[in-house]
């Protein structure tokens, strides 16, 4: 069975836990370390936009374009940070237009 991991705030994590995912709520400053550790043995990773903003752009691009780990960025339940349009950003980088 595939390992599914959610990394984000506690309120959002409660919902993802009910859906059967392993959830991690990192403390401030440990977001990048937490994401790197989760990538070691997961097949699907869901992170909130807040977590995405707290990791280096290089790591974010790596996980969003990875073919070994399916990664998706979602908004959080408190709407503190809206979900960026990463699909449009990747299409632009790949020269695929809108």
C-alpha cells in the first residue's frame, strides 16, 4: 500500500487524518527538514501553501516536478495562505503557455 503523507497546520491535518493519511504538523522553522524526511519513504505528499512558502524554491520545484513522489499543494483550512497556481507556473517554465 502506498504511503500517503500530509504536512500542514493542525486543523487541516485533522481532516486529512480522517481520510486515512499520515499527518505531520511541523514546528516553525522545521518545515524544510520535515518535507525532506517525508520524501524518503512516501509515494504521495500533500502540503499546505504555508508549508510550501517555508521551504526553499529549489526543493519546492524538485518535489512538484518529481516523477517518483506525487506532490500537491493545497490551501489551509484557515485560509491564511491561498493556494498558488503552480500548474500555471510550471507550464510557463516548460514553455507550454497557459
